């Protein structure tokens, strides 16, 4: 199974959301909900316990792509 990342390109920079194995469909669902105003943000926990919040408005003003991890 190939591992994927979500690359979010915004005017403020490029952000990478790591997708754990088996969680790609869940992340796609969360992205869809954010883009359709059904969810306020996506919260991702980092490896060292940090939390990263990607608000819905931020995602709507970004170019989002799902690519293979390099």
C-alpha cells in the first residue's frame, strides 16, 4: 500500500499533512466536509504530540493535492 500526503498550497506557503496508513478515506471525507461548510477545521496530531489546525476558510483558499510520499 502506497503512503500518501496531502499537500496544501496557500498564499502563505505550502503545508504537508501526513496521512497515516488506512486514514486516507477519512481525510478525504474531512476535506469534503470543510469545503462544504459542514466542518469548521481539520485537526491533525503530529508525531511529538503537537496539534495542527487547518481551518475551513484556509482550505477553501488553497490548492489541495493528494500525492505519493517521496
